[in-house]
C-alpha cells in the first residue's frame, strides 16, 4: 500500500513501481520480481549449507554471542553469529552436495587469544561427565580465576547444558540425568578471563551417548 507524500512523491508500491524517500531525495524503482528460474546446483548447495549451519548453531547462540564478541570491534550479536557461521561453513562442512554433514570437532563456539586448557580430557560415568585439565598456572598459561565453561549440546533435543569452574580447579563434573536415554551429545569447553571479555578458542572434547 502506497502513502502519498504530495502530488508528485509517494512512499510504497503502486503497480509495478516502488517509491522511496532516500538520503538524496525521492526516487522510483521497479518492484522486485520473484525469479521463475530454478536455482542452480551451486545455489542449492549454498542454501543447504547455510541452512544446516544456522540450524546447528541456533541452540548455541547465547554462548556464541559472548564467545565471539571479543574478536569483533562491534561486539554485536549479529557479528558474533556471522563469524561462527563463517567458520563452520569454511572448516566444518564435509562431503559433497547433497550428502553434506557437519564435523562437530571443527566447529568453533568462541574465538580469542586466551590460553586454552592443556591436557583436557572427558570421562563419563553413568549420567555424569567429568572434564579434567592441567591448571598449569603461570603468567603465560592463564590465570587461576579464568572461567572454564563446559558446554554439552544434545543433538536430539537441541538443548544445551553449561557447567562452570575456574582454571585452578582442574576438573568439572556435569550431571546430565535430565537428557533422554539413547540420545547423543557433543561436548565443548571455552575459557574466559575473570571479566568475561577475553576468550580462548573453544575446544571440542568428545561425543557421549546417554
């Protein structure tokens, strides 16, 4: 529906034209038309990959918003998600279209220069998982009170469980008894400084079955 500004200018669409008030005055352009041409194989591949990437990352968005913020001057949520999606599309896609899959080990949830966890490992006992690492406290390997976040991403429920500790603890146990039996989860760890402003690159530490 068009809104007339005066006798010669309008805002909105009239027939096949659209009137716009831009920074340099009023102008008219053709109404965009939906293409009747079938998308090419490359277009379908690009759309499929982008759709898969965004579906995989969506449940992790709150982690990504903070995990990528320090790596981008704008610190915006959009920039953070775009950076995570770009990394996934470039490094974590496997196979040939249409048989494409995501390699969780190559996905990144945070980016930064903070020291990651050395000698990190994962153990599962029943419905609990324990993540262990070497504190290795020194000016060059991180601070004792760096925040360690263990992220468990359940693929069936598309749910995320997060546990927190500090670097000097050397381990963290997470109870996953609420997750459905027979489901699969993937586990990551991120490290942030005490203020949550600097991050390490996230680390993929394993896949577990409930």
